[in-house]
């Protein structure tokens, strides 16, 4: 008896399938709200009339609170002509699904926030509280911070722009307070033929330090830069294009240089927490009478022991005869320029989000955007914030994958 061959069916065999492609979605109409800022010393606005005009011409809706741009010298008429809707009620602005702010969310604004709303704003770690984050999480907010927002090149465009403004501004401010009219030393910041140049000490070789050095050198001052990172000191020299007097922060050498300087700028940064104090009260007391200290890092505690927060209305005080300028938000004093810089980053971002069908779809495609998201639909996605405030952390990549 012959053995039968086994029957083989091809109906369940593997077949090669066509490749599936991610189809670009249809564009979405964004509804954007811009409130008038009530936060302390905030004069900027996140979108200028020109940016609003571009957004409206691309089919998006922009609602702005009455006089929101007044401190930046943008009037309601400018925004109205750009196509924005002007409203006189804060509640009407906060109904927008996307809220764009130039100041952090504060306690007074929490009742106005909508469930599942998106907020694009700074966070200012030095004043952030766990209770505020928790209430935002309860409302299922999605939030993007200026400080952590990256562009295609991996840099932080808004932080860099604000740092450039602050660095350029400090020398103009120092020149103002060195003058006799402001009870300074009566010294011209810079130098003229036959007279020794003004001596400027800069603590920190980051972006603020670089632009402060550029401005001081352009005025003809003698500049000395201190930083504990040799890499940053080398980068500073390469960016400026010629040799500078630089040094790591060695207390005795720093104290010696401070005794003979006219201007000292604190521009040290801190990845987490407070800026280290590198200039003691004793060092300040040995400085020349009428010299000027500008502590740009005051928003993180300051790097001068004698620094105390001041305001744009009352920006200076004297201690040991030394003029101290310790305003925490220097770019806000140049509100129009700062607003244009912020707007130049946010307007293309909003346009791209609209083209991609909304921010949720955009996050899937634009990996660099994820670094700026610290809260996604009520889940805290920034590990540092979760550690600092003892709140539950959720990996953003897992949340995004679960949405597909």
C-alpha cells in the first residue's frame, strides 16, 4: 500500500504586503488666545501683529485681550487690522484651545484654564510650585515651555534670543549708571584716545556673557571673563574672533580684579537649582565707590552675595558705595524687541502645527518639539520637575505611542 503525500494548503501561506506610508493629514484650523499678562514686571507679548497677520491669512483664528500688547507698544488697532478678534473679557480669551503667553501661568489664572487646553509659555523654575503643577495636571493640560523648546538644530531658540538681548542690554545699562547724572563715577563706558579704557569683569562665558563682551569691546572697554568651563571660555574667544583675557574662577584672582573694575556682570548659569555665589560680600566691599554690579543671574538667586531683587521701576540700590542693578527680567525692559524675538519662534511653530493637523500630530513627526513639552494631557513628562516636586513622571514617548 503506497503512502499518500501530505496535503499542503497555500491559503494560509505568508504573503508580501505593500508598504504602508504615514499619510500627511489635512491641515487644522488653530484657535489661539493671547491674554494680557498680569505677572510681575512682564511687558512682553508672545505674538506681534505681523505674526498674527500671517496666522490669520493661513486660516487660523486669533483672539487677544484688550490692551494685551500695550506694554510692548502694540495697540489694539494693530492687532485688529492684522485680523485678530479683540475681546474685553479675560474669560473669553481663556476659552481658546491654544493659549500663548509671555509669562508663566500663575495662581490667579488657574480658574480660567479650560480642560484639555494647550499652553505655550515660560515656566520660571525659581518661582514654580508643586500645587500649581498639580492643578494643571487635574485639568488635563498640555504645556510647552519656552525654556526647553528646541529647534531643528537642537538649540533653544527663545532662551538664546532672550540671552542675546540681556547680554547686549547690560552694557547700555552699565553706561547709564556710570554717568554723573545717575550718581555714578562719571566715567564713560569704553575709552577715548589718551585715556585708559573702562575695565569690565564678566562672570560667565555663556550667551549672555558673550554678548555682554561683544558690546563692551565695541564700546572700547577692557574686558576680562571668568568661567569654570575652559570649553566655554575657548568657545567665547572663537565666537568673538580674537584673544580675550580669560580665567577660571579662582577667588583670590577674582577679588584682585574686582578691586579695580568699573563694571561687574554676573552671567553665570545653573542647570538645576540656584546659581552659585562666587562674589562674597567682602569682595564687593573692596570695590571702588560708584562702580556698577549687574546681576543677570538674579532670577536664579544671583552670583553676588549682596544681590537683592529689584524692579524696572526701582532698578538700583547702593551697598558699600557700589551700585547694584538686579532686575530679574531684563528683556522685559526692551519689550518690543523681546516680543519680536519670541514671535519669530512661535509663529512658524504654530503654522507648522496647523499644517500637520494639530499639535498632537506634530509631536509625532517633530521629535525636537518633545523636549519642550513638560505636561501632556495632564501627565507630567519632565523628569526634573517630577523629581523636584515629588510628582509622578510619565515618559512622553510612551504617551505619544499610545495615541497612535
